[in-house]
């Protein structure tokens, strides 16, 4: 069962305390359940935290005032005694992780962006078309269609048919995305508190080690974001998995665990 911070953010924490914790921030089509395939192995070796961003999973309490996802993450970590950590963000969660690092640099030891998305994306015609299609489905109350738009866009991606994707991954993401729609169905008047200037314009301020993981079957706008991070963040490293889409940790969980192990071990050797 999840624990909750005083501001209503649900989280799990497992593993032996001592080393810097690894904090996992989920994608915008997901919640903390997306980390289940990597959770048992990671929590055997590391102090690991996974949380639900506000409006996702069990973080279902309607906010008072504007939502700041990065602010919620930082507040929740402070409450549970995590003063510094390695932040691992998937998609939308990667944008939140970067915003957290820009807001409170001392709290973040490193960033893993797998892949960079959310606030790190430039608006493109394709991305606008997705947003509009999702909005139309939600406006008519068709959650099935809204979920399918997200599965088609973010799980299948531009280069695969649904039958080319692991059905278990598709089903899990569908459940998580539906949950987010159900939680936020009456949040139309809730405002988002945005970082100013935005994270995309401040990548050069990121001063911690950064690892970028990209899937070769992902959208061009995500590849552009990955390239921009590597170009603008000093020392940032990029890893590409050619036959993977937008959610590499779900498609190749064992390899993702190995990647995190190697990343953390290298940082420990060079610190």
C-alpha cells in the first residue's frame, strides 16, 4: 500500500537506506505502476522511491491553487527525508525532473531522461494534432477513444502498428491513462504553474550529470529534444535503443535496470 505525504502525493519507498536514493517519475500516460517491471530488482539493491504526480494514480486529491508538478515532487521528497537524489524521469516525468533540478539544484545529484519529453518538447504540427484529437474525445466523454489516441501516439508511435507492440505494455498503459482521465475529469478550472523562463530555454543551467535514453521508433520531436539536451547540457550523454518506442523502461526493463546500475556505479567512481 502506498504512503502519502501531507500534500496528498502517493509514493512507495523500498530498499536499504544509505546511498543516494533513486527517485522514479512516471510518464504522462502512466502513474507509478509503470515502474513495476524494474521495481523488485532495483529495490533489492538501492533505496528507491516512486511517486504519483498530482492527478495520476493515487495522487487524486483535487489541488488547492495551481498545480506545480516539480514543486510537488520536491515537497514530497523533503517530507520523506530525501534531501538529495538521482532523478529518473520518463517522458512527461523527464520534464518534471529537469524542472525540479532547475528549481532546487542542490536536491538533484543526476538526471536520467528516458526519454526527454513533456516541457522539453517543442510544439510541432503532429504534437498539436494529438492534443486536439485527445481533447475532442474527452469533450464528448469518450474515454475509450481518448485512451486509444494516447496508446497510438505514445506506445505504438509513428512507426508501428498496435500488433507490433507487447500487448501487456499496451494494456498497462491503457489502465494507467484511463485512471488519470477519471481522476482529473472535473479539473478543467485547475491551472498549471509553469516554470518561468521555461525549462526548454534553461537547459544550459543544468549542472548535474545527465543521461538521455532515446528509442529509435519514437517521434522526431522527442529525438529533437534529446539532441537539444545533449547539445546544451555540458557533459550530457545519450544512449539510443533502435528498436524501442517512447517508453523504453517498459519495453526493455532488464536492460533499463542494467543501464541505471552502470550509470549509478560510474557516478560513484567519479564523485
